[in-house]
């Protein structure tokens, strides 16, 4: 009887999940994507090595769509997603702020004229000399998630404005980020108490719902938890005035996603518990640039091993297609039309982990010299690439 009840509960849960996906996890807006014929033309116009083709008009479109969905939330672009200066210039023109994880990113932004006081240093653990360099450059806002980091920053810049990253649920995210960063309840209390004691300006709260988050309710839970932490701060005599709702806003690959308008509706309602005097920011990276790009590479050769078909590309995990190792599934396009068969797809290096896809259905007639096009690849491709094994870094072309 218990087994039947358990099965029934699982069936009900499955039905509810399907109903949720049908009503929420489908972005009915016309897809933003670089025109495929322009991509093919770019490859044929001259190919020397793998390249990322970026359409700046799509970055502008995504920036404006984000702002319209959440009018109270100012986006601060996560530079790590794609730090190409031409991408950053487009976002500057669109009025975006910026979030950094290193002083190299800081120096890049200030070289483009971004005011350091509007840059948020959101890496929870920072080298002391990086903190000093950022402070000397004019950065005011620094994230913390431990007592140690509060004391470290306070010893370097006593008047720094700190925001506390708290742990929040990552359920429904393709890549949960909880664990490495984010203070838990007991640690939050200690950080608040320490900040009050040493008179550090703990001025806000931040959270991250996980990368490619397809569960809008994560933002509601994060905002509600942040409201409780705001109250704890105020009770301790601190002056909280910043809420950072992080990143994780999803883009289309092969799974259904909620529209940014659906997420915005959840966020906007939850933000009603904060007065207008509280500054609200977010840290979108992938959402702003992913759809704007196609990653283009080429087949170096094919082989059959143990009954499996293999193709080797001139770019792999080390050359820009890193996120497939974490389970990201790109939509792959080719110029061939043969029936699909199962392919193992590898990169060019001699490292055995350099396999980007296994049992991927792709045309049977693919061969050496053919192009492979990865759709919606404007984020975390060229930013991850390295010269491992002496292979060249991919080129970035912006139109």
C-alpha cells in the first residue's frame, strides 16, 4: 500500500511539473538569434581559425528587454561572460553597470571610461592586493560571505561598502552554484555582528539562484531571505540599502525556459517588500550576450573507433567549448543534410578529456573540412578559451 501511495505521489508530482513547464517554461517571444545565413557567409568569407561571430544589435535588444521586464532593477553586466571590449562598449552605450571578479576586468572597464564607483566587485574571496588596487581605483562596493573577508576588506579600506552574499536555493538551475559561495544562517548572524562591532559598512545583500535558472520562484525565495537579512542588519544598527539579485537569467539552448517577463513578474512583486530608497541591481551575463553569438569551428578529421564514429574539431574544451563538460547542450548546425547518426565529437588537443559531445545526432555525411556552427554561444566560449597544446585562441568578430 505504501509503495502504491509513493508511486501516486510521484505521478502527481510529475503531472504538476509538466503543467508548470507548459505554463511557465516556454518563452513565446520571437527568438533573438543571429541570422544563420550571415554566419555561413562569414565562414566562407575567410576562415583561418575558429571564431565567435557577435551581432551587437541583439545585445542591445536583450538589454532593453531586461530593463523593460524589471524596471526597478539596473543590470550590472558580469564581465566574465564575454569581456571583449566591443561588447562592453555596446553595453556602456545601453546604460548598463558592471560586475567584476578581478582587477584585470576592473582595469579593462576603466580604460573604456567606466566610473569605478559604479563597478561592483562580486568575487566573494579576493586577494588583499586586488582589494587595495580596486580601492585605489575608486571601487566602493565589495561582496563578502565570511567574517574573514569582512575583516580583510575593512583593514584595507575602512569605508568600503560591503554586501553580503547569502546562500539561497538553486533548485531548477542547470548549474547550481550553492556550496562554494554564500553565507548560511548562523554565518550571516556572525558576519552582521562582526560588521557592527568593527563599524564596517555592511550595506546590502546579494544572492545567486544558479546558472541557467529555469525556476522563477528561486528569485522570490532569494528576495524574501534577503528581506529577513535586511531586518537583521537594521536591528544590529547597520544601514542596508542595496539588494543584488544576481544572475542566472536563462537563455535558449535545447531546454524550455521561462521568459524574462515571467521572471520579471515574480521579481517585481517580491520587490514590493523593499522601500523605493533601496537600490536594486542584478548581474546578468549570459542573458545579455549568449543569443547574440554563433561559434564557428571546423572538422579536422573523422575516424571510427570501437564501432563509434568520431569527428575531431579545431576547437574543443580548451578552445571555447568548455561548458559542454558541465552538461550544456548547444543547438548544433551544419551545412550537410544526410540522415543523423550518433557521433562522438572531440577537440584538437592530445588530452583525453577534450571530448565536447558524446552520441550527438549529426548528419552522417559530415567530413573533413566541414563547418560546425554552435548557436547562441556568445557567452562563456571565447572567455574560457586557452592556448593549451599550442592551438590558437578563437577570433571574435563583432557586427
